[in-house]
C-alpha cells in the first residue's frame, strides 16, 4: 500500500513511518518541522538527540535497506496538500500533523490561536484534497480520548444511543474537551464526520489515550533512529515525564490529588492500532471511531507503580503533589469502552514493572541530557 | 449600558445597533465590511441600496439625535479587539461578526477555509480579550439552530440529560451541523463553553432559527437606514428569498421535497431576544443557551402561505421544486424546545398573511432592483 504519514517527524510519526516501511509498504513521510519550532520557542529539547529528518531517512535506509520518501511542507498550504494527493495517490493517509499539547495550547492567546489554526484548517485542507483530488483513500486521523472529557456516564466509541422523551437516535458522543488543543481535535472530528457523510469518504478517527514508552523495534536499530521523546511540561506525557523525573532525582509531580483517571497505551500499541485500522477499511460515508487505549490508570496509580519499579532499579523515587495548573475534575467516574480495536486483533502490551524498568534503564543512559527546569514550566489554565 | 456590536453592518447587526441606541444605550458599532467583500466576489447586491456604514451612522444621528460610535477593524487582529475591550469597557458584547452563510461556506475549499478561519479564530480573540483585558462583560453570541441538525429526538436548549447504563449526566446536546458554516458555529460554541467554564465568563449562546423580514421600527425611519436584505442563494434566507421570487414573477424554488422543517423568527424578534438576553444576565462560568425562534414551518408550508398572501396582493406566485443542492433529510422529526426566551418575556411576532403581505409590498417597491440570476447560483454540497 502507498501510505502517506502526515507529521512523520514526531514522537509517533517517525516510529510509525519506520514500522510500516519495514512491513514493505511504500511510505511517504511528510512534515514541516513545526514541532521543532515550538520546542525552540520554549527552550525544550527531547531526551534523545534527534537528527534531521533527512538524516533519519538516510540512516533507516542504510540499516534496513528500506526507502522512505520525504516531502517537506505545510498542510495549511493547500497546493502542497493537493500535489501530494495528486502525485502519490495514497491508499492510506495517517494524520498526526497537529500541535499535540494541551499545555502549549493554554500558554497564551497566540498558542491557542496557532493550535486551532494549524490543526483545524490543516485538516480541512486534507479533507478537500480527498474530495477534490483523490477520493479513493482512507484517512486515519489521530484524535484523543480527551475529546470526551470526564462525563458521569460511560464513554462509548464515538457515538451513543440516546433515548429521550420516548424517541431514540444514535448521535455523536457529547464532547467536553479540557483545553484549546483538545477542542481543536473536537473541531476536527466534527469537520471529518460531516465531510465523510456528504462526500462518501473513508475515514477512521482514533481517539487515543495517553501514549508512553521510549522505544519500538525500529528505534532500537540505531541511535540516530530514536524517536522524539519529551519529558517537559508541554510535550511530555504523564508516565514518560514521571519516569524521567524519577531518574533525575526530582520528585514525581502529580497535579492536585492525583485521582484523575485516563486511558493509556504503549507506543508499540499505537503502531499496531494504526496498522489494524489501515488493514481493516471502514465503509465509506460514515466516520468510524475507535477508542485507542489499553488500560485505565489514575495518576496516583502511575506514580506508585513507577516508584516500585524504580526501587527495583536502585532509584529512590519521591512523589510530591503540586498545585493543579489545569482546571479538571480530580475525582471522577471513568469507564470508557474500548473493544473495537481488540475485536479486530489488537493484543495489548500491558504496563508491567518490567516494562517500566526497561524505560528507566533507557532513560538513565541519557541522564546527563535531562534539563530539570523543563519539569515545571508554569502554564496555568487560569491566570491567578 | 455600553454595548459593543460586532458585525454591526449586517442584516441583523445594523437594526440591532439602531434599536439599542434608540433605547438609550451607548452603542459602539464594529465591522470590517467583510460581508460586502463576499457580496462583490459573487456579484451579489442586497435588495435595498445600502449606504456606507459611516453614512448610515450620520443619517441615524440626523433622524434620531442618537449617536452611534463606529469602529472599523477585523476580529482576527487581536490588537484591535484588545483595544476595543480596553478602551470601551463594554457591559455587553453582541457578536454577529461571522460569515453567516451555509451555501457560501460550501462553494469551494477557499470559502470553507475562510469561513472557519474568520468565525472560529475571530471568536477566540474575543474570548481572550474577555479573559486578558476586560472580564466584567456579558458576551451574547449568535449561534444557529443548525448546530443541532435534525436528530430523531426532541432538541433541548443547549444541554441534554442523558441516562446511560444506569448513570446520568447533563451534557452538551450532540451537534450534527449541515455545512462548514454551521460547523464553524459548533466550533465556536465548544470554544465558548470551555472558556466560560475555566475563566468564569458571562456568556449566552443564542441558537437562532432562520430570520425573515424586511424592516424594523428604525429601518423605516429613512431610506438610508434600510437593512442589508438578501434574496440571493448565498445570503438570502428561505422566506425572504421566496417573497422576492414571488414579486419578481419567478417561481418559488423549494429544494427537493420541501418537507424540511426549521425554526423561524421575525427580524423584530431577533432584536427583542438579544435585548432580553442583555437585560437578563447569566451566571458566570456556565455558557447559557437559548433556542431563539418562534415557530416551526416546513418549507412547503412557507411557500404555500406566501402563495396565498401573494394572491391577496394580486400576484400569482408559482412553486417549482428544484433538485436539492444540499445533503439533508427532506422528511424528518423536528420538535425543538424553545421556552427560555418566552420565560424571560419574549412575546413573539408570529408569521401571518398580513405580515407577508407587508413584506411583499415593501419588496415590490424595489422590484426593478431584483437580479433573477441570483436566485439560483448552483452551489452544491457534493460535486456531481
């Protein structure tokens, strides 16, 4: 299959690129390196040194013999997007090309504006490219479990049957996103659902949980094939950040009470989920939604599990709750359904102490690169 | 009260400006004349000749003695927005400043992109101006009943209590908007709901039905105070367009079967609803939603009522169903709740034959300005 990967330079984009190229697909990696700009703006560096994308593609070819095509451009430039679809006629488009951080989007007006502009309008151009240029492809869009928020009812996969005043309908699950970034994903989902319906497109929305993990089979092949792993307040995800804090001797810093619950999955499972979505096409005209995570944990469960694993590695990790910079419920119902991906074959890689130990060991190799200032960057949901 | 009216040059903005200024409020009219540009792009003129906004403000002062302050600028320029909020410290902000047409947004990629860019990001700047510059004001935002689509259950006012698997919550009513324009309104609502909650803002979202009518008490005062009345396919609303078709001797052109049902209200009631929202402040921190319409009609009911009224005016109006350029249900359940505005005092001006007769007479005075080419402009939801 010809597979276009939008946002191929990122934490998930690059491992996905290598994984699918290794499987023999013709993979085209697309990025505009916006994320590297956002890092520079905020003085952020990923844990592992990351080569240029051009270099990573070359190294991947040297090591595996597999060729990945690189195209550099911005989804906000619709001529660039149209040209991709016209020349390459992709079977599958995997769309990671969005500003991925809640805290970044909440930093100030400019970043909120930029996030929604970049994410929503970039995706709109992709939808028009499908409609106007090359309809016969399947868009796999990365969404987020955050689209649902934390309602007091069980979360379904994208849609819910509602019975109301003696009548019934199956409607999009109500959205309660907790940041301007999460809102951009909701806007995307609404746009995609509409475009899919009126134009008969093939689309899958993967409402992904919080991803953790430092490596995949392909990133292990060469140090210059590492993925862009973040531990900072803006782009680092909970489990990853806690592990780096533990290694650096900094207390792990759960926000508030720490009873917030979220769905989590390993980065290796992200690749498998995306592959399963690609191999199992949706019907045209109806946006398919999968809830993409494998386990639910509270933040406190995470920090305590990491503390135990760290102890086995000879690290005495501390936990120090900090004021919650977000506005979110810290104690709430959380029972989201997630059966559709296992139904089509996902065998989850569950979080175990041994997995955390291997993460801690890998992170320890790069301990001297950890910048402890990046753990707390003071982005607050509401100015005090 | 100091009242900022964003989009004050439009069909509703200008009558609202005059109405509230007449009531003694200090009104600041804000526009960037984007709508006049969209008209020029498409060769569209409103039925009545419309003077410049500067001239209209001058005439209004000559006729009534009331001064309206005019500020020209674009909401996408946040410095302009911040300055408005900083200098004027409005008590009320009435926000009409959006691209208001479904068909315009569906014309092509550029107009869809422009609509979402203009509407969603302009509103985002307004929210940040409230948060960063002047929090103590009440945002009254014009939304649309189209946000809900046509679900097979009764539509509530913004929120619905859902019972699911033995648990309950009150959640935002699921959105199923039928165009990229309507989607922009849903994106706005989601952004406003979030910003209201985290920053404790005072906001009201008016999910308005289809507005009809040619005049208000103030537009009648002088020919140069007329409102920008559209009958074209892009900016003309159903009832207004049918009346102009009838007067011009063109058949009325319902789309498809014509059993589509929508909520309608007279332009005079729009002014009253907005005033009622302003006089009855919401609690901070929770986006209030009113469904703003007074009657439900099917398109066929409208055309037949107009036909009868036209007949009384000596006009033999014909009805000619055309292929539906939209993708929408033509026969569906439609029973939206709309009690909150009547609860706070709205006394609806209902559609009667005499009202339609007065519309037809007024339109007849401008019969020589009707451009019949504008009735059918061939914007289709899906390319054939």
